[in-house]
C-alpha cells in the first residue's frame, strides 16, 4: 500500500475572468493540475468530459449560480468534493451549499494558503472515500465469487 497520494485535479469555476485566471495560475504554480471555466454551464460540460477530485465554485454568477451548479454537479458526480467561494453577504447561501453537499466554503478574497489547506482536506476526504468504495467493491466481488464456487 503506497502512502503517496497524487495531487488533486481541480476545476475552478468563477465568472470573474481576472480572478479566475490569476487563481488558476497561482494554483498551477503550487503544482496542481487546474482547469478553469467561467460559468456553471461550462463547469457541467467540463465534468461530462473529464473527472475532477475537487471543484472550487463561485456562488454568485450570472445565469446558473453556484448553488444551482452545485446541485447539478452532485447529481452527476456525488463523489466529487466542492469548495464554495462566496463574496460578502452570501453566508446563508454558502451554508445552504454545505447542506447540498459542499465540502466547505471560503470568503473571497481568500489567502492562497488557506485555499490550499481546504483543497488538501477535500482531496483527503475524497481519496479515503474512494479507497473505502474500492475495498467494498472488492469484498462484494469476492463474496459473489465464493457463492458461485459453492454451487
């Protein structure tokens, strides 16, 4: 069993282009694999094409807002971890996001180190859950195999 865990693959979703490109660049400089999109709809299209470990999702966006997007993301891929980003005055919305399955939320602007801590925590939760699911599937296959051998 290897203790080495790969860096998480991130999707950054924010409609503010300057913020999105700057944050994506800073995360990449920290060695993370980052894709960045500007809307909830683009995020859904992106997760249809590839899988991500952690999604950093702005709440306040035109069109499909972050809460709506979170609901769709969790419907399509309940195992992905989502960190919400919120500006002033939307803490209630962030808490609603937590009820819908977000890992956590951060206030904008946030320190890169604090965001990295949240990303790492979310990734650890996902890795541990994926490992438990894999082990459960393996046990289930062994049980089926043992039952078929008995008959």
